[in-house]
């Protein structure tokens, strides 16, 4: 049903989205916690920087990434001389572009669910002997689980749809960085590519709906777990 | 056990200065219950939070049996998680994502000491928690929640048990039920308690000593029988009688 080229595009897109979600998750949780539960000088500025990819044109983000992570860029040069890694024009670069673009969405969802947790529960945990880190892992994080799942979905969807930052940072290389949106764009640029482009659009719709359904189920399950209503059936 | 509290708390635009000692020779019973008594909004909860280590006072000193927990001058502040004071809050504050059993055993995760093997069973029996163990807090009634909260605080092996209006959100029948459990705890366990309330009835039933708080300071301290007039219906009657002394 699907051609090998189409499979390549789909698998690459899923791989990039998976790694971008996985790599950004721990950082997003840490930063969401900082924003939800702490106060420090320069917090509003920090908050603004975290949200920057949401409001900047994606091309600008991609260009910044190219400047800093390119072979001659300050970070890119270190990566190359120390580890021999080049991310620019590779699928790892696409992961970084997607992770950066999806990051504010993920942080926002997790932060909102952390802010919704009654700090009095964390106080109760303190009186029972739970220090900072233990309190976070036993009370705060489990209670924020629905927000974590939502954040993962938003970032996943953003990765599947990312175009501007990716094409600017890592270009449009088949098998390396040509994800679904880039493939569709390419096909619309060649004469007679319409039919193939539409096929990929249909695939994009299917993937997005599937991701949405999976996350709906997970969020519902997580909220029930957190609130404890799963016991309804048993009593 | 002697808890000495001498602190100043700035609460909004007024300052609460508290100074009292609880326990000691006149405490009566093995542990003894000291009541913090006063009208709602007078700052009783802030005092208990300061004793628990959830709130850092602006000045003064708190010590338990000579061990300093807070000393503004010496910059000593032992955080709540290292004070081992059990705390029963007004609203239970059970962890919604954990079963009753896990709520009860919560403190064990952070307490490496050996536990008496029958400790859990004993507390469960004492508070009648057996039928609730596998349930989630969301499905408990107000009274059941408070019983679990008391059990959870007891299983943290507290040196001192703080109870902040634990009956406030309950109806009359549940109040009576929990009160009788508390009387049982007082008589069967040797854990000293600080009991915050604005109800003369609760204080008379439970406490041996009382600290009366009004106008941002302690207005009377002593055995319940001497400080609280017999059959005073509520706080206002007590406050008039304290002023006339």
C-alpha cells in the first residue's frame, strides 16, 4: 500500500518525534517545577526565554540553531572537537530542532498541572519526613502525571508538524532530515506531485489522530489514578 | 516532654507574639494534651505551623526538651522533615494518588529505623481502619479521612503530635466519633499532643493544660479546670472570664 519512500518518511518522522519528546522530557519537568514552585530573581525573563520558540518565527529558531550548533558555531565546534559529533544536516539535528520547538508546549502543560497541586499536600509530606527530592518524586510528580502526558503529546504533535526550524537548521535530505512536512513540501514543488503529496497528507492526519487518541486514553487513565476514582468500580 | 515556644510571627499587618511551655510535671497522663485555645483567625494555625517547622517565625526560639528547633538569634532552623512531629491537619490532606494503606505507610519510606512488627496492625486496630485499607482517599467520608490522617501521623513515630482543629470540618456525630478515638489515643499511647481548637467542649474533654490566645498574644496558661470556666459555651464567654480575672 505504501511505497518504500513513504515508509522511510514515516519512520524517520516517528523516530525524530520520539527522540525529541524523550530528550526534552526531563528538562521540561525540571523547568516546569522551577517555574511552578520556586521564586528567583530574573524568573520572568527566564520564563520568557523558555517560551521564545513559541512566539519566534520557526525559521529564526532554526537559524539560531545553525549558528550555534553548526560546525563553526560555538557549541557545534566543541561537539565536533570533543566527541566528533556533527548534528547539522543529520537526523539528530532534526531531533534538536523539534525538541526546541516543542519545549515551551511541554513545559507549559506540566507547569499548569504542577501549579494545580495543592502545596498543602507537599507540606503534609514534609511533616511525614519527606525531604525535597523525595517529596518531588513521591508526591509532586505522580500528581502532575496527567499534565506530563499532555505535554508529551503536544510536543510529539509539534515534532510531527515541525517545518521551519528543521529545514533551516538541517535542510531537506532524504532519509536524514526529510520528515513528513518536508516531504509534502518537496512534492508540492514538483510538477505532478499532487497525488503523492495528498497521500502523505492523509498519513499525517492518521498519525495525528492516533497520537491524540492514545494520549486521551493515557490522560484519562492518569487522572483516574491520581484522583483515585478507579476504585469506584470496586466499592 | 517540655515544649517551649517563645516566638514572634508577622501575619499580614499584625504581629503574633507567643510564649508558653507545654508538658512538664503538671502535664498529667503519660503524654499529656496541651490545648491552644482561641477564636478563629487569631493565628493558632500559624503557631502550630511554626512548631511543625512549616513556617519560620520572625524572632524567638522553639525547643523540645532542651533541643533547639528554632533560634532566630543563633540562626537555627530545623526543617519540618527532620522534626518528627506528627501533624493532623484540619482537612486531612491525604495523598489522593495513594491507597489508604500507602498513605498510612508514607512516613516509612523516609524512616530507616526498625519498626515494631505489630506497630501497623496496632494503629489500624486502634482507629478501626481495617475495612478502609485498600480504598482511595477520594471515596472516604470526612470522618474516615481524619481517622486515616491521625493514623498516618502516628505511624511516623512522632515525638509530638500536632492536631489543628481536626474536627472542624465534621458534623456533630463524626466529631463525637473522632473525639472518642482521640481520647483513646491519649490514654493508650504516650505521645504528647498539642491540640488546637476553639471549642470549649473539645478542650475540656481532651486537654489537661490550655494556652489561651487572643489579640495576638497569650492571655492565659494553666490547667484546663482553672483557666476555662465550667460550662462556658464558646470562646467569647471564656475570653470575658479571662479578662475579669
